[in-house]
């Protein structure tokens, strides 16, 4: 199996976690960063090449930026230059009926069960669990320690804060945000921030 050259857009904390996950994979040959706001090397010694113009033509990549709206903007810029995306999947367990879209990143401790669909450019962070028949759209960010029950539908651009719990059968509307530690027991409207236990609307967000 020929290994792929990997670049990671975003040399912040999550990008470096993705790099760490990638080092243990037999799929990737080397890891370097693209970041317009940084240069040199990361604290771990990974090289930062520069901005998007420095992306090697023979490399595949992921955009490891936590904010879904910013991540979408960067993906659009990269796509316009014909660069190609890959997946970084270090999930601890994943059934063959789980599908993962291009550009998505699953790091250590992620557990999925059966018949789950994960869209493009999705971030699922440390120690999250996903139940059966979950559908996740594109550009979703799921922070560490989230528990998502079965038959949950998560639309594009949703951001779920650390430690949130989502009840079975709930739908999270496009571009909504779930606050840290929130317990969601009913559907969440699009472009709405909800917080608390049980989670209640706090304010409206910019349209996705």
C-alpha cells in the first residue's frame, strides 16, 4: 500500500491532535501544516509550510479548524485551487456500516455503532460516542466527551460543545450550537444557541 502525503490546515491545538492521530496510521507518509498565521514548527516539531499557496501538489489534506463557518470558508478556498482532501480516522471502534465523508477527522476514543452516516469535513473529537442510525451532515464539529444517542439527525454546520448529551431521536437544525455540558431532549431550531439541562434557547446565531 502506497502511503499518502498529508497536510493539515490549521496548526492550532486540534490540528496538532489530528497530526498525532495520523502518525499512528499506516495510510500517511508525512505530516506538515498549512497555516497563514504561523511559521516555523509546532511545539511538537512538525513543520509549518506557510499559507495555502505552499500546499504541495502531491499531498492530500484536511482542514482542522474547529469553527464550522470558518472551516467551510477555508475548504472553499482550498477546493478552488484543485487541492484534494482525505480522511483521518483514528476511531477506536467503527462498524462497517458507518460511512465517513472526505475531509472528516475522527480522533482517539471515538466509538460508533451501526448504520451511521458522517458527512464531509466533520470533526469528531476525543472520546465521543455515537449511537445507531445517526446522520451527521457536513461541516459539523463535535467537541470531546459528547454522547449522541441513536436516530439523532445533525444538520450541516452544527457545533456541539464539550460533554453535551443528545437524546435519542432529536434533530439539530442547520448551524445551531449546543453549549458545553448541555442536555438536549428536544429538537433545536436552525441557527440557535441552546444551553443548560434541559437545554433551552439562549440567542440566535448568524444564518448558516
